[in-house]
């Protein structure tokens, strides 16, 4: 029996035609979805049975029917949440006329727009189109570039998060982005902002931003996004370190060195001034002691003259008593001969002994008065400052008056600025009230000038009042406390 090949071929062709006719509704795509403008082809389509997933990066998509299928109708809606598949609203009306004429839809980021293709006869879904706008950010690369403009090493890869990197001063970097695996030739908008000067560099490119050399010690903000998604922007912060000689550490070190040098200079100058001041102080103290020591021979000579006078007048007993008292006084003055200052109470005690001796010789009356507020033990005055003044009062004012002579030493407050006064008053008439050339008074005035140089903020004034008798006045300014 001969095998009839033509018959079997005809059967196969008929079966194929029948299969094509039966499944035409599924084999032919009823809808055409495209982008807009320069991004008309920037779509990614994935088919899974009846489900057709279309992904786009741009906001607007154009939708129209591919062929006239009278047995089909369409229904469209947005999904509020793609994961939960909850429709935001659903049209019960047929959207076929709208899609046949073509329509444009705007999608927010991560939102889904669904189109159901249904069979009019069975009211079943033939295809379900899900159009989703993906949230995409360029993957930006930063590369260090050497002097020959060759890439050296990657610094970092910037993805869709905010971060920060730090580079050294003087380094040049190249900014570029990787190709998107879903969408090709997408343009990237770069914005580089100098945060110190507020200068902005902006560039749109589908390749790279290019090579930039950033200023040292300056922060920058690099913003990047796809042009078709301006609302989705990544930010990165680039901190450029200062040169070593501009760093805070260097400034701090220089400041520290300058501060140390200033302190050393001030310390040296201060020590030098202290040394000079101590030298001058020592010279003044030596001068004061020298002037004070000159008074002792003068005082001793006067005392010996008094003893000689008593012996010449056969007043032997008085001369012996005078000699004993003078010896005691001399021991006290010698013990204080190397001290510039002496307590007021000790100084007045020595003057009492001296007045007692001189009263034996000239037979005058004397007294020492101290005001109640004054505490003599707390006040220091120059040693033997009063002795030559008292000696001149006795010699020039009282020596001829005998028992009519009167001498008063008074210490009292001046009433202001911690001042006090010591006055030596006699009721005699000096031979020359303006005699300032006497040896004892000359030394006293010279001592006062020297001591005033030693004291800071304190001084002694020496004056005379000759209206009634003679009064020598020593004013100690700012001397108490």
C-alpha cells in the first residue's frame, strides 16, 4: 500500500491553521505602549502568560490599540499599592474607545497602571497589562586621576543614598556613571556645588560629568539624577582636605610655638625687669642703710659731747647715769643699724630714752602722744628717722630755755587715705628757722628721698610749721594697711 504524503501534509496544515485561529486572541498583542519624546523606546516588557509587565522610567506613556479586535474590550485602573494589589479606583465602563484613539498617562514613581483586556463573549481576561514607573538613580563612579589623566583607582561608587567621602588636597577626580541595565542611553544631570563659594557647575550627559580638580579645604555637594526623573535625586558630599601647611593641626602647632615664644619672651623680659628692679632695690636699700649709718657717728658724737659737758661741770653722778643710759640706747640703735625699718613702738621707745638723756642736760619738759586708733606695733617707719629732727629741736629751739622748754611728739591719723602724721613741736625759736643745711637734717631729707623710691604707692613728706614755735611734720601717705 502506497503512503499518501500529501494527505498527511494537508492534515497538518489544517491543524496548524485551526490552532492559529483558535489562539489568535492570545498570540496577537492588542496594545502598543511607548514612551514619549526622546524616551519613546525606553521601556522594558516582560510577558508571563496572560500577564504583560511593562516598566518605564519616564513619567508619561502613550497607550493605543494595535489592531481592531471587535471581540475585545478594555478596562483601566491604578493600583494604590502594587504589593497589596489594592485598586485605587476601577472603571466599570468600557475604555475601548479611549484606547482605540490613543491616550497618554502620567505615572508617579513606583505607581502601577493596569489595563485589563477582556473577551466580550465570555467576559474573561485575555491579557492583563501592568505598567509601572520604576524609581531609578544613576550609579555614579568617582575615580582618582593622575598627572597623565589616567584613571588610578576608584574612590567610591555612589548609589541611591546620601553619603560622604574625603579626598586629599590637589587630587583630580573623574565623575561618570554606569549604564542602566533596563534603560539605555538615559541622560544624567550632574550638579556640583562649592559649599564655601556657592559656585554651581551643572552638566547633562549620557556619558560622564568629566574631570574636575577641587579646591583644597573645601566641601562640595554632588547631586545627580536622570533627566526624566528630576524628582528622584541622589546627593553626595565630598570633603577636600587642606594642604598640610593649611591644616588645623599646622595652625595649632604654629599658634602653640608662637604662644610659647611669646611666653618665653615675656618671662625673660619679666625676669630681666625683676632682676633690674631687685638691683635697683638693693642699691636703694644699701644707700638708705649707708645714710642711716652716717647718723650713728653723728648721734654718738653729740652724746659724748653731752657727757663731756657734764664732767666739766663736775656733774659726775649725772654723767655716769647719762653714760649708762647712753650705752643702753647705743646697743638698741646698733641692733637696728642694718634694718631700714623699725616698728613705731620700738622707735618711740628709743626716742624716750634719748629724750630722757637730753632732758638731763638741758632740763626741758617732753611728752609723746599716740592717738587711740593707731597701733604702733603694726606700723613700720624708717629707723632713726625721728632722732635728727628731735636733736635739731633741742639744739636750736630748747637749749637756751632751760626748764621753760617744752617738746611734744604726737602721732595721729590724718583722716584720709590711710595717712598718719608724726609731728615734733617745740616752743623755742630756732636761730635760723630755714636752716636746711644742717648735717642731720640733710641726711634725713636724703634718706626720705631714697625711701620714697623704694616704696610703691607710699611716700613720706617732710615739712615745717614756724607760726608758733617750730613744728617739724612727717606725713606718711597711704602708710597704714
